[in-house]
C-alpha cells in the first residue's frame, strides 16, 4: 500500500459555539438526528466538543466548522477551522 492510502481521513463537523468562557477554548454543540430502533421516530441528539481557538475569535452563537486533530489537552481533540 502507498502512504497516501494509509492516511486517515480528517473529519470535519459543523456546529454552534455554546460557550466562550475559557481562554483559547470553545465548546461547540453538534446536533444530529438518530432513528429510534423500535419506534422509528427521529430523535435530536446533541454532542458537545471542546475545540481550540487560538485567537479567541469565535463567540457564543457562531456557526463554525471544527476539524479533528491530535490531542491538545485532556479533552480537546478538535480545532475550529472557519465560520460556516
């Protein structure tokens, strides 16, 4: 196999900044729909990610795109790439 074929695909997710109280860290909420196995109705699930923001440029309510990266701290594994 070539080295390019073995590289992991980098995940990008769109979400909303829900907290900007920490320095250089933002909490981003990502909402998705999941189908219930028995009742076949869709449930809204929200997952919160801690994402790195070096310039403290993003604030509560901003729609952003986050990208997976190497672990930056105990809970931070995402970095904010751009405004969506």
